C-alpha cells in the first residue's frame, strides 16, 4: 500500500461530511458521512488514510455500530486484519462480553464476542466521530478486558470542544480532521 496523503484525505472529509443541525435532537450538530461513502474515490482515499493512522501491524480492526462498521471493514481488508463488530446490546447471538456507559442523551451498552479477541491481539479501533468519547472509551475498556492491546483509536472527525480525547488518556488517539 502506498503512503496516503493524510492532508488531502482530511480535506475530502471536510468537503463531503454534511452538517445537519438539530439531529437527532435539538442542539446537536450531526455529521452525516453518507456523501463521503457515496463518493468511491473519496471513500477509498479515506480508508487508506485511516489505515495509515496506526503505527505497526494490527491483528484486528474494531468498528462501533453502526457507522464505525462502514469504515472499519474496508480498513481491516487494507491492513490484512480481521474485523470485530462492536454491537449495541442484544444484537449478537451466543455468549458476549458487554460494557455500559453514558451518552449525551442517555445510557447505552455495547457488546462483542470475546472469542473473536485472542489474548494479546493488537486492535485498531475506528469510528466516524469522536465527540464526548463515551462509546470509544467503552469500546477500549471492553477490548482490553477481553485481552486485547489497543494499538490506536482512529476517527474521521474529532470535535475538540466536546473533550472526548480526555476519555481516552493513555491511548494513541488519531483523527483525520479535528474541528474546534
């Protein structure tokens, strides 16, 4: 894989991620990634850039439901790694490990199959937006509890004013675009 131009990828993210005010509730400025996903060249460029954000090899890429899935799967393929879907509670069959956390507008629980996380495996965690950091921090805790080593946590966009990075202290946090 050739080294991607991270600045160019960040500019494409800026250009194509649509801002939707008052969604899903008043006062929230939602970042809609569907225009980016619909542009084949920009989507490929973004996946290459996300794959380049991790130092060293990884065994697995974890993507959080639901938009993290869309980014983590092609990044996993690019890195020659497996994929771990981190799901909302009740969506996985069979035994699962779970982690509960607080969101801006309530509480939530995420789950994964612990059998898919071999002890000591290096995992890249990917999601679309780092806001308050609750989902990402819960994902990191869950993976580490299952025996993984989190290699990095990567995002398309980090909203700095919401302070999510503080939830991930001690971890390598990367973002293609950082907005105030």
